[in-house]
């Protein structure tokens, strides 16, 4: 059996084991530290590479954005460029915080939330720029078309500032909108200013000429939504019920040769011949004595063809109904009021549409009755110089004048007063 001293010699080897263990742990720690340093250096190099790549993409993105916006008027375009560069700067800064290996968890969380918001703002800036580009091109085209301006369409109403009661005054003739349109295409008038704010709203100042040719000053403030609405629809199309209706008549009643279109002649059944096809009624010649400009007298003769009253009135009623549908399809109040004024109506009749009870029914009846009158007048004025075409007699009955002749009455003739005589000419 070993003595105590022998055991002590054996146990004393633990000191060597401890030193070995410490040495191993120290070596591992040094290796781990070196590995951490290497990984940190690698991450830093990758971070620097990504940062340089982002800066390159940033520069290219800015160039593309600014090039895209050259269609917009100078100062307005610069406001877009300034905003876009600021957003990209912010985006790069917060991306760096998110990817920086030395940033803490709190700052990375804040960066992530901010980047999501910046993404939306950058997309919105691009989208709004496109709206301005499209709107500017639209305005450029409209303002260059002087033939259509004021005859085919008009600019919408915009507010022109507040009165002493802090109530917005609306510009009714579109002069404010047209002046702003000129600013948007880079053609401002003297003293005009246009400011686009970072929230997308605008403030515009300037003057326009009113209906009396006098200068009117304005200060317009529009929200981002109002600006977008204006750029998308800066004008409204005029409703021209009478003109459209008369143009649509075309050769409906009278053909290219000046004759009554088949189907509108009045017909009569042949008595005593059951089953026989009806024949057109006989023409009549109406003779009237008229006095000329120099005091001479003429006998004027019209060859009249009886027409189918129901067929002609049905067509007129259909035209009036169609124009009512066209009127209601355009919801712009300025367009509607302009249309009503063209047929001798106005705001009083337009207000009927706000009556939730029987207002629309009353309005429709008034509108279509007036349209029938205007269409009838238009049909009778189709060829006024030749005095040919469709006309109405004193009883409101339609007739068709196919031929007109005139013979001077010599002195000594019996008929020297204005008289009228009718007789059948046969056919």
C-alpha cells in the first residue's frame, strides 16, 4: 500500500492540469476574439460595399427622376426634385442604421419602421410626378387648341380666395383655372406665383381677365387631392343639346337631293280596293302674292307635300329624350348651366334637380318640351334661303316644301294684294 507521501506526489500533478486547462481556454478565447474581429471586418467591408452600391443607385435614380420631370414647368419640377432627393437621403441614412453591424436593436427597429413609411412616400412622389407630367401635357394640348377653347370645353371653377366673411369665392368662368394652367406649362403671367408644398398642396397667385376684360386678382389654395382632381380633369365638355340634336338629324327627313325621305310622306288608303298598298297623298300648290323690296308684286308658289305628322314628331321626341340623357350624363354644374342657357332656361330649372320629391320629373318635362321647340325651329331653318324643307302651318302641322317659284305681277293685273289660294296639283 502506498504511503501518504506517495499519494501527495500524485495529487500534485493537478497543478499542471490546471495550467494546461487555462492555456487551452486562453487560446480558444484568443481564437474566438480573432474570429469575431475577422467577422466584424468582413461585415464592415460588406456594409461598405452595399453602401457604395446604394449611393450609385441613388445617383442613377435621382438622374432618372429629374429627367422624367423635365416636362413640368421649371420651378414646379424643382420642388419635386428637392423633395425626391430629400426622401432618398433619408432612405439611405436609415438603411445604413438598419444594416450597420454596430447599431443597437432599438435604433434598428426605429429604422425599419421609418423605412416602411419612406417607401410609401417615395412611391407617392413618383406617382404624383406622373400626374403632373400627364396633366401638363394635357393642359399644353388644350391651351394650344384655340378653336376648341371656349367652344368645345371650358376650364372648371376654382376658388380665388376668401371674402371679408372668410367665405371662399368661386371663379365661375374658369379664368383662375386657365391662369394656373398657363403657370403649370411654364407660361406664367406678370406677377403670377405657384408654390407646391411638401404635403402636395399648392398655393397660386395671379390675375386673369373677367368677362368684361378687367383684371381680377386671385389667391388659390388647393389640397393635394384637389390638385390631383384638377390635373386629371382641368376642363369640362360643353353640353350642346340643340346643336347636337340638329346635327344628328342629318338626312333623317330630307335626303341629299333635297327630297323628303321615304316613309315620312302622309299616305291614304285606296277606297274600293281592299288590300291595296296606301299611296302618298296628293301634293298641293299654295299661291301667295308678296311685295318686293322695290314695291313690285310677285306671285309666290309653293309645292307642298303632306307629311306623316306622327312619324316626324316621334323622331323629334326621340331626339329630345336622347339630349336629356346626354344632359344628365354630364354632372358638371357649369356644363349643365351652359346647356340650359343655350335653350333659354337657367339656374331656376337646374335647381329642380335638387328637389328630392318631384324635382327631376318636373325638370325632365320642362327640358324635353323646350328641346322639342328648339329642334323644330332648327329643322325649319335647315335651308331658309331656298325656302325649301319642313315647315309648320298656323295650326302647328308639318308640311314639306319641295319647290318654290315666283312670278312678277305686271301692272294692271287684278291680284295686287297679298292673298293665298290652294289647289291640288295631282301627282
